[in-house]
């Protein structure tokens, strides 16, 4: 068997704070742009422009931001797992990267959003226990439960992507990103809208019953991947991956072509990374990514019409297809310019993008009434002033949350990981003697020059735009 090329450690970008994760400036810039576009989408900035209505009919800022985030996540998240070579470390990092910020954002938003505003619905669904459990698992959008915050639907797809990535890694199948991306894209074109949504809930007749089945499966899976035991890790990863596949196939909320396109997009992003670093051949990877892009544009034309666009929150097939293509185009431009230094304001936006993503909608709903919005200002100076107030508050709050919540949580995660390693070294850690690039039961043995192997921070989950 050919030994796969090891994934290189990421360079630490200039100006990164001491102890902060390593960064790639171009990825931060893309995350920053995507997060800002999502915020402006929900701010309805197009309504303030004289040509905004025409743009909205042919381009969807929210979908553009969603897909750009998913491409970036697909590009870098699997690489962080494979550089570590440690499934437990990967999952501890993910949990402390996402959950603390999410919990704080939800708590602040519940207190901040005016009564009756259902953009934050965690305790407003009529079944608080189901809401808390499903949102805590970050699977609510695939379990028939209302999202605790309207922007968190994308975190479900990120979570299932982590399930898939972990299962593939432990089975030694992680290098087949191109094939997997093509299969998902082909399925999106073939299935379209022919499969219904929420089939498991309909069959069982109860969201709670589905939760009673899914929750133990997730907990057992997490016990396995966090155990440090090789066999338990493999079994847990396989359990989570299988659960993710069942949920997206039978109980998704979104129309099937959208769900399948999301996963095709993320795995295509992974294929770009592997081809760039010699893990797979470049020509097949390029052809596979081209197929994914064409399929992503094609499903819009084929299916995003005749009322279906109501479910994708877009105005029609042109808006879907143009936005999807534009997300790939911007990613491609960033990739071509990856060796250049990007403006600090964009890389800074990238560092706070997760907080910006979580906070922008509740802040807009909370700040608006304080300054008399709605109604929307009718004059140009009034629109400019309202936009400036919103962005100033949003960026300041996001920066504070990043410094006060995200960074401390990530440091705590590293301490938890170190404590877990002292108590029970991860199974793959002992494989380092095999040398960099060797294939081990847990995956690749990563290179760790200077002992540093740090993961770049990402948005939600490097994630994406809300569905409101």
C-alpha cells in the first residue's frame, strides 16, 4: 500500500497573539468576508440600495456566505484531525471551540432579544427538554426540533461532517475525499426533491421518541471517540458516522438537493487541500471539484423553482446558482492569492467570525428598537447612520466575546486534552515511532516540527447564514 503524504503543519501568521492557534491569512480573510456578508444579509442591506431588489432576484447573500463557510470548513477541518492523528484531541478541540461560545451567545440573546421575537427559540417551543437536548447535541435541524437560535442550523451540518470525517479517518478511508464529494453531488442531482423531509419523525410519530433513540447513540459514540482506546474510538466513530448518514437521508428539514450539495461542497473543499499538498493526484481532484461545482449550479436550475425556493430561502434558481458559483469563485481567488499578505481588518474579521455569526441577528433585533428601527429610515443619511450603529455594536461585541469567551475556552480545551493524555494517552499517540506519514490504526502519523501542531480557528463551525 502506498504511504500517503503527511499533511504539513500550518504556518503561524504574523501578529497572532501568543498561544493563539496557527492561522492562514487567506482563510481568515474568507471567513471574515463570509461572516460580514451573512450579517449584512440579515440586516437586509439590499433594501437600502436603489438596485437592491434586482440583486435579490438574482443573487442571495445568505446562500453565498453559507457555501463559502462550508468550503473553508471542508478545506481545513479534516486537515486538523489528520495533522493531530488523534481523534480524541480533535473532538475536545471542536467541543471547546463551539459549545462555550454558543452557550454564552444563547444565554445573552435570551436576555437581550425582545419578548415575542422568535429568532431565539430555545425555550419557546413548547417542549423545553427536547429543545435543550437536541440543540445541545447540535443535531436539532435533523431531529425535527426548532433551532435554539435561527442561525445555528448550519452547525448541524458541521457536526455531521465531523462525524463523517472521524469515521473515514478511523477506517483509513479519509483520502477518498474526491470520490465522496462526487457521490454526494451526483446524489443531489439525481434525488433533487423526490425524497420527503422528516421521515423518521413521521414514522415514529414523536420527536421525543426519536430523541430517546438518537441521544444514547450519540453519547455512546462520543464515549468511544473520547476514550483514547483504539477499538472504542473506531467503533464510536463508525456509530456517529452511521447516525449522521441516517439523519441526513431520512430526517433532514431542508430539501434533499440542498443537504446533499452542502456535504458535496465540504468534501470538495477537502479534496482541494489534499491535492494542494500532494495527498491525492491533482487532475482527478480538479475534475471532481469541477463536477461538484457544475452539480451545485445545476440543481438550482433543475429544482429550485415552483415553490421549492421557499424552503431554500432564495428567490429562485438564478439566485441559488449564481450565489453557489460565486462562493466557489471567491474561494478560488483566495486560494490563488494565498501567498500574499491580506489586510489586517479582514484577518481580524476572520478571528471574530464565529462570535460575529452567533451575535449579529439577536444584536440587530435588540439594538433596532433602541434607535427607533423599525421602521427602516427612509432617508439616505438615516440608513447610513443605522448601518454604522449596527456594525459598530456588532464588531465591538464580537471582539469582546472572542477575547472573553472563545480564547479562554480554547485554552481550557487544551488543558483538558493534556489532562486526558496524562491520564490515558490516546491510542494513536504511540504510533509516532512509525514516522511521519505512516498509516496507523488511528490514521496518519502527523509531522510536528518543533513540537507545534496547532489547529487554525474557524468560524461555525466556520458556519454560515441563518434561515429566517
